[in-house]
C-alpha cells in the first residue's frame, strides 16, 4: 500500500526493491531500498503515473511488477541521482 507523504511523494509498502517514488513535470523519481539509490525517469506520462499509483495502492499487486512492465519495459530515459 502507498502512503502519500507530501503532495507528490509516495511511500511504497508492497515492494521489496522500491522504497518510494515521486512525480513532477513528467519526471518520475524512484528510490530503491538497496543503498537508497535514486533514479529519475524522464517523459513519463500522467497515465503511467496513475497506473503506478493504482498498483501501489492495491495490496494484491506488486509495485515491482508494475514498475518493471510500465517503466523499465517502457524504455524511458533515466539518470542515476548521486
């Protein structure tokens, strides 16, 4: 389940790999549980964000699977945040 911690940050509870994500101006920022590494994914449409929010809010869903299908397989350009 996701807990909205600010206007655009979601805490992820149904993933062993993703700690949180935020979204602003078509940029998705994801923080992973492994060493708190964060990545920015660019030009992510609002519709994809809504699907991620739905996946993280559904206790029967895995956010990691939705992230893999929607973002990784979607081929969005990304950068690691240092």
